[in-house]
């Protein structure tokens, strides 16, 4: 499968296996980049870090996270095309992926714990519902 089609197109369909592989790889890659950045940031120390290293360790993982949200929308949209489901589901999915970070930034830990469940449920809905379109 073409990576450009997978990550940047809303047309076409996506089977369950490809959906799971692409979503898991995207999120795992984002987690690894964030963890490496945090480890480097803490090893240098917040008081001794240069602007370039701050950008590489803290801001670059955030930019990757934004791209993961965008790519997740396109992947979910293709999956919804195959399922024949509601068109609002990819938007709700991306919003649910962003919501935990937003709530944590505003120190709303009680809502944060609940909001972690929503993207997991939506991922399983997208990944487990069989296709409606016959091939």
C-alpha cells in the first residue's frame, strides 16, 4: 500500500488489519519520539538546556503528535468508508485523541482519567466493526 495514500487521502477504504497496523505504528512512533525527547531533556537538565535542544526534545515530539492526529483522521476516514458508518466518526475520533492532552494541560486529572477511555473505545469501534461494503 502506498504510504501517501494511507496517510494523506480520504478516498478509498481500509481493511481492519491495515487500520490496526497503521494506528498502532503511528501511536507507537509518537510515544517513542516523546520518550526519547523527555529522556534527553531530563539528562541535560532544564536549567542547562539550550534553545536548540529544547526545540528538539520538547517541541519536535509535539509537532509529530500533531501529524499523528492529522494522519489518524485520514486513516479513520478510510476505515469509515469501508464500514459505511457515520461521516462524523473520524472527527470525533481525532477530537478524542486530542482531549486527554488538553485536559491534562489544564490540570483536570479527574476528567483526564475518564477521557483516556474514549479514544480506546472509538479505536476498537473503528477496528472491529466488519465492513458493510461487499467486495
